[in-house]
């Protein structure tokens, strides 16, 4: 009698590296997040980029022409005088000066901070509304093919309308609305226009992500008798996250741009766009306040980008966790090789 040791793991299907059959078939997971060293490196690069821009600005003021630069008679470079290009330190120093020469006037820095806070709030409201609408449209288009064929061309065409021409029309139309006892406010128009720009990248990116799982993964879910909604929650939505995150970045930038342009076009008071209009009236003699307002617009965009990065970190962290048990037996229950125990079988000959 001979005893032979047989490794049954050779007859078993190897589990994916992620430990989740469906998740790995849907697509590769996100790259592991970097540590504190990587984050500090990114912050250092961002600061270095700002310093480089300021250095190039001051260098052009030093060596540039007071008449600007022309190429084939077309102006391509600005004049380097203090009216067109004030010094960086002059722009920063203006933040501590008063808006007007009165005793109760606030400083330019305080006005810019208030404008940032106002524009940030209305842009975030528009961003959230745009994300919700974009995700719902993407799910509807992924669910019914005829909806995608009929709706997607109009979604793309909606972004060809000039925003500066659309904003006054939206303001005039929405100003007549009344939601029960709630009067339509001016900031709602700004948020509506911000949502109009934000929903497009989300709907297109989310649709691409929902359609990204391979045929093998979809067939596996069907073999477990999973419904379409179960497949959506356990397969398509996790697979769409890598496509959704870049779309959120574009949507955030679009929401800020839409909010500022809407404030300028509709004359909504309180935001950075209104400050740009007010400070541009004195830009012919002193452009430092106008540059401060533009700086406030840039800070607003950076704040929105930072919030989206936090959301991206949260989504990526959650996606990297071990998957919960799936719809049917074996879904989301892959076993790694290190967890397998070799079983022996005695074969009698």
C-alpha cells in the first residue's frame, strides 16, 4: 500500500489578487494611496509652482517692454507697467487696504474672503445638484439603451450654448418661480447655472464607468440570479468609481466657473464675480484690487478641488476594503493562496 500526497489547490481555481471575483473582473482597483511623504511632496510641488509663477511674473516686469509684445502685429504679451501688471507684493499689500476711504469701510482682504465664502457655498450647492442629476442620468442611460441613444446627443449639445448668454435668460425665467412659500433667491440662479455645467462630466464619466465591467463579470452575476439593481450595486457602481473621480474634478472646476460667470452675468451681489465687476471699474488706474478678486476666484477653485480630493480619498479607501458577501455563493468571497490549507488525500493502490 502506497500513500500519495495530493495538493488539492492545484485543482482549485486561483482567486484574484483582490480577493473578490466580481470586483477584479470589473477592473483593476485604484493604486494604493501614498504615505505622508508623497502628500508632502505634492504640497511642496504646488508651492513651488506658485513661486515659479510669481518669479516669471516679476522677471517679465523686469525685462519686458512697456508697450507689450506683438507677433505679426497681434498683441501677444501684456505691458509691464504697474497698471497692467502690478508687482506681486503690491497685490498682496492691497488686501490690507480699505475698499474706500471711509472710517467704517472694510478691507479688501475681508471683502475677498466674504466673496470666497459666498461663491464657495453656491458652487457646492450647484456641484451636489449636478452630481445627483448626472448620476441619475447615467444610470438611466445604462439601464435602457434607447434612453442613451436619444438623450446623450442632447446632453452633449447642451454644453455648446454660451453660458454668458444663457445666464441672463435663466435669471429672468427663474425669477418668476415660487416654490410654495419659498421665494426664489438670486443665489439659487447661480447654483442652477453651476449645476448646469457640473452635470455633464459626471453623466458622461459615470456612464462610461457603468458600462466598463467585462462580459465575464456580468455573466457571473447572472449565474447567481442577481437582478439588474443588484448587479448595479455590487458590480457596476464599484467599477465606475475610477471613472467618476476624474469626472468629479472636472465638475468641481466647472461649478466654480459657472458660479462666477453667473454672478457676473446676473449681477448677484456677495460673491467673487460681483467683486470682479466692482473692482474692474478702477482697474484703469489701479489694478491691484482686481487682481485680488481674481486671486479670490482661484482660491475658491482650490478649496473645491481640496474637498473633492477628500471625497476621492474616502471613496478610494472604501473601495480598497475587503468586499462584503455577494449576491450568491462565492461572490465577493474569493480566497487568497496564503489562506489556503493543503489538504491531503490517501490514495490506496
